[in-house]
C-alpha cells in the first residue's frame, strides 16, 4: 500500500502514529524533564483544537495516601567502557541501556563483577530489557544477553552521571466541558508518560488521546464533560486521586485507561473490579462487533495498569482498561523490541474508531420510551415497506426490536445486548423515531441527545 493510500485509509491513525514516533526517543521516568517535554509536545499536537493540558507539579516528599512522591531523577549520561576504551553500551544510542532511576557511579570492575550490575532478558537474548528501580536506590545497566555473553575478559568502566534531587512529579489535565444546557457528569480517559522508548506500551496511549481530544472538541453537542489525564503510571494516578477522589465519586460516570493501543493484532478489555460498570458495558458492546477480542478479569495475570488504582479498596470508581494486545501479553513488552515497528497507523486507527464508538454510545445511552401504545404505524411515516415480500423486512429488524424494548425500563446498551444489534445500528433508529415524534426519554429533565 502506498503512503498516500495509508494516509487516506487511516487519517487519524497516521497522525497518531507520527506523533508517537516523535515522542518515542524521549527519556521518561516517574519524574523529570522528559515527562515535561512529552506534555509540551502533546500540547503542540492539540493546539489546532484550541486546547491544552494544564500542567501541574507535585513536590517531592508530598504524601499521597499511603505513598510519597519520589525525588526527581535527572539523567545526563550513562555508558560502559570496555578494556580497549571503546563504549560497549551508551544510553545515547538507546536510553534503555541505563536502569531507570539509577544512582551515579564511576567505577572500574572486572567482567565478572560487571555482570552483577547488568540486566538481560533471559528468554530473548536479542533484546534490551526495560528495567527500573524507582523506590530503592541502586545503579545498573541493561543490554542484550547476546551482547553480554560476548564480552571479553578484562576491566570495564561503569559510568552514570545522574542525580536524585528534591523536585516534582509532572501531571497533565484537560477538561472538555459538556455543551451549554447539558451536563450528565464526566467521562475520564487516562494514559501515562513514564516509559522510555516503548512504542506500544507508552507512546500509543498519549498519541491516541490527542486524536480523541480533537474528536471530542469537534462534537457539536456533548452530553458529558470529557476529562483527559496524563501522568506517570501508578504514582501519578494515586497522586491525582489523592486530591480529586471526591469530585470523581460525584461526577465520573465511566473511565478508560488507554494502554498498549497501537498494534493491530487484538482488541482487549480489562474489566473493572466487578465487571459491571457503565464503562464495562459500553466497551463490551462496541467490541462485540470486532474480531479477535480478548476480555480479561480485573488483575488477571497478576498485573494491570492504572485501572488498579481507580478500582482499589475505598476508591471503587467505574474504570476499565482498553488495549489492543494487552500489556504483558505480547513478546515485545518491556523490551527494546517494543519499537515503532510493532505499532501502525492502522492499529491506532482501530483504537480510535473503537473509542469514538464508545463515546457515541455513551452520548446516546438513555432509557427510551415509545410515545404510543402497541406498534406504531410506520408505513404512513415512510418507515415501513409498502410492499410485502419475503426477506424485505430483514433490514427493519433493529427498529422492530428497539421499539419492542423501548418501554422506559431499559437503556440503550441493554437493548443492544438483548437484541444482539450493534449500538451504532440503533442510533439511526433513535434519530428516525424521534424525528417522527414516536420516542422520548424516560428520564425527566434531561435534554435529548
């Protein structure tokens, strides 16, 4: 496929891919200038929508629930020199070569001692692993097992020019409000900015978010406000919840962590703690029309992203995680192989399309009620064929099913599930019935979608 064809096939996906490629090389961690630069680039990417993230700095040492905001990590240089004086590895070539949050070191050691400070990926000798030590001070390096095994005997210089200082943790927040006269609460999207040079498990989330921000901002009417958050994984979510929990309890209706959304292999739904929130229901309904869908229970496999924090004890917010190939379920995860070659414009476009359907379904999800008893006479309104013939009514089945269940007791998602009809196929039905005065909402005092 030509570049022009790719751009035409996945315009938002291509733009998201290009943005992901731009932020890919930055050195990020829990804290530091790389995170700030990422947020600056995000703001540049959404400037055409007239929006920007509000950037906040949370000082080191701040108590956030049971956690403490760590010191800020400054990393300037890291390398290992071999016996001949040449550099065996250099973070300037790949920033995964230095252990995340490594403390400074300048030592010359023999090969056997050097190996104590080098991390490799035992099950894949070709890749550099992504390894961090956020909450225990140590120094170290990462390289492929193949490279380590090939090192000759001799003395090696380990050098890291870094600093752990009193600084701050950087977060970004953007709210796109509901349109005037509306406002049924908030829908939250979050992703993270703490992994160096991870394409799927890092850059894809913020890249998709920029596309969704432009989409939401362009919506002529918004029933919900849409809140977008970018911060380092885990500690960022905990820090945000420590100051916004009561607001979210009052206003948040559904939330989605965007993690590993750039490849084109699968669609994954990691459920909330009980799997029964509005976020669970709408994502499941949208994904039911896709192929290769994977559903994971909360914390299945022993891991999770920031949905862990939003579903934690004494928090219990309606948050799920959306992915393509889920974290820890693809072989490139947390290694140098998670590069721009495993994500694609088509993969990001697929994620964008899913989330746009989720947003539309949420906007339309109400308890609907027909305004007339029994079946309305659709023919006189031009909604029913005037000639009866076998098979001619198949296209009317979504409307018939919707009318049957639109008695005020069932919301749109329930009707779609019961009728086994995609939500997107019921939205034109809703609009058509409303146009002819046949449909209203059961809720009182709520504006029409």
